[in-house]
C-alpha cells in the first residue's frame, strides 16, 4: 500500500510513506493543503485513489510499440545523475563551444498587458536549454506542469500517471495513435472531428466508427448503442478520440452528464479515452489572401522583440484539449475527463493532451500528454528513436515565462485570452445574424475559435445538402475562404456544414466575409431551384 500525504503545513514538499502493495492496485491517499490543520482534519480529508496496474495496458499497445526497443543511450540518461558517477555515455557537445551566452526576451504582464518585463536565461539554465535533454522533457518545466495539472484537474503525483512533453500536442497524438493502434483496428471517433487526426487513422487503414455529437458535445447514447450492438466476433475498439471543450470544428463542449457516462462506458467496455486536441493550423475565413489562422498575437505574452546576447564567440480516452483554457461559456466550466476520473473506482482510462499553442505561442511548438505511465513510456520510446526530444531551448523559454508568472498569473492570462475570443465570437455571430438568418443554422460555441454552421441550400433540403461547391468554389470566387464540413467527417461523406474561424479577422472584414458567404449561398440556391433567386451587387436577394 502506498500512502501519499500532502500535509497542511507544507505547501510545496510532499512527504511519502511507502508500504508494499499486496495486490494489483496501488492506493494513494492525500489531503488537500490548508494553512492550519490538525491530525483529525487531515484524516477527514484523506481520500483513496486506485490506479490500474502497468500490466493492464499490455493489450492496449500496438505490435509496433511492443516490438520497439528502448534507446540504448537515452534509456541510461537518468544514471548520469547518480552521485559520483563519471559519464562517458552520450555524445553531447561541450557547452563551452556554444556561441550563446545569454537569452533575454520581453513578455507582457498577465495582469496588465501594457507593462512588460525582461526575462533572462543564462548560466546553467541556458546550458541545459542548449544541450540534449531527457526524452520526457526538461525537469523544471515538467515539475511546473505537474503542479498545473494539480491546480486545474486535481491530479497529483503518485497516482500512476506522469507527463511527457512534445513538439506540440499533434506530435504526441500521432505517437499515441501509433503506440496503441494496429493496422485495420476499429477506433471510436466523435463526428465531426478535428481534421488533423483523420489522416492518422486513415494511414493505418482503421475502421473509423463515428460517434454522433450535437450542440452539447459527444452523445453518450450513440456511444453506448455502438458498443452494445458490437459484433461478438469482432474485437471492440481500444480507444475513443474526443475533444471535450470547444471541439474543433463544432465549438461544442460536452456536458457533465455525458462526460460521466463516457467514463462509465470506458470502464464497462474497456477502452482508453484520448482526451484530445484540435490543431494550430486552421483554415481561415477572411477576405485577404491568408490561408491559415492562428491565435491572435495580441495575447501572446512575448513582445515582438526577442533579444539574444552573444559573446565574442558569436552565441484511454485519447483526449486532446487545446481549448480547455479558451472556455468562455456562461455556465461554470465542467471538469475534464482527467479530473472526473478521480470519482471512478480506479483511474487510468484517460490519456490527456494539452497544448500551449493557443495561449502562449503556436510557433513555439510545446504540448504535453498526461496519463498512465505505461502509455507515456511507449510514446517516449517513439520519441527517442525519431526526434529524440522536444527542443530544450523552447522548453527553457516557456519555463522561464511560466515560473515568473506562477499559477495565479497563468490563470489570469488564460482568462484574459478567453475573454478576447468571446468578444471575437460575438462579433462573428452578429454578422451571421445580420447576413445568414434564414440561410444557415448554427449553435453559438462556448470555447475555441470556430463556428460550425449548416448551409440551407434549398427549401426542401432536410438533413441533406453539400457545402463543397458553395464554399470551395463560389465563396472563394467571391473572395472568402472557409472549410467545407466534409473534411471533418471520418468517412468523408457530403454535408451541408461549414467551419469558419474567427480568431484573426477584424470586425469590418468579418462583415464582408459573412456577406460574401451569403452571396455564395444565394447563388447555390438559385442553381438548385432552377432560378428565381438572384443576388444584387450589394449582396441582397431579389
């Protein structure tokens, strides 16, 4: 049995009392921190957390992951830290030959964006940022992220999970899919789904089983129906991929009741929830020539000037959740699957992916995965034989910024970013109400950067229709670029839906863009109905 007590009088250090465990589970007990607490209060707040044993995940690993051998060098990196050991292990370049002596950058204050501070990385911290590092990530940043997962999700060390850094969460999702899926496997995928994961499953020739969604996120009833009617002679899916907050493309967030039901189904039918991501390379609705959108630079904490100083040397739910920190709905934010697991009989059915792309910088390419150690080990083995590690220098930069803010500063920054995108959403929706009423249907997103709307291309359309021609051809000819919904459906069928991003476009361009979409819809209706509806030069029907 393992006891992990976080005492009330110690906010930073953890005291561990270890006992051998006689069964397959490790029990973790802890109490929430408080300023003053006596022993009886500690015992009253202790709770038990069971986690699944490492051997449980053997059946969830792909053949490739099982056959992949650990890196003979990187697997021994931890031993270099053994006191008294002289390492002749790795071919690390000598830091004295590096031309860089310090790195300084300016960052906006999370509480007052008009104020900037200068942060510097030098000495041993810079040396670590310029050198090969541990596959899982830079230790100071990993420790900070562990604390972040405790603050926002209530998860603590010692519960059978850990964290690995990646070159963006897309990198980690790709490796997770390859670590868990064999060619030809069936996978559960919410539909519509982030377009970036469809090619991953397609390249493995997976049978992508679409789980229905609506304005309230994934439909647990659809998932239950699929699983309960599953053919007895066919292996059930090992993973479900879902994005619970501000799903790309729909912008929907799953309700608490549905999240709990999905977790229950994961336990009943033995699958891992991939609590997952949308990408940072989105097609943009705009009247300019831009073809990709990104988080607005207004709320990137880094100033335009990043200065380097040189010396004379010349210096089980696969869960992707990039919009967790971009929630701006009216209701209180629901707990993540990763947090809700604590209410289950045991934890270990959720593999969560987070991204800093939408809140710090898309180009810095930092993401992290949190989940069962056995699955993270498989991801790290892939990393060790492909790109070795996430850039040490970008990790050092991110850590220096986050450490200067602290968790309260980080929370303040994300709240300001969320409010920024809420206002952008409202501007876009006002334009839709002005130009698309009667020509499109939509639900207002509660998180993220997108509207997902249905084009009404004919009076008797029903649930049918195809937005491909209206958007890809007619709308583009009129000077607006958006993405037809078919690209977000795992099996690529026709759909009347469209995804539009509102992250970058200014208010005047939003109005022009939506008006041009209106003109494209009217032209498509005219063709569909054989005449009778035309478009004047000012975009109005006649």
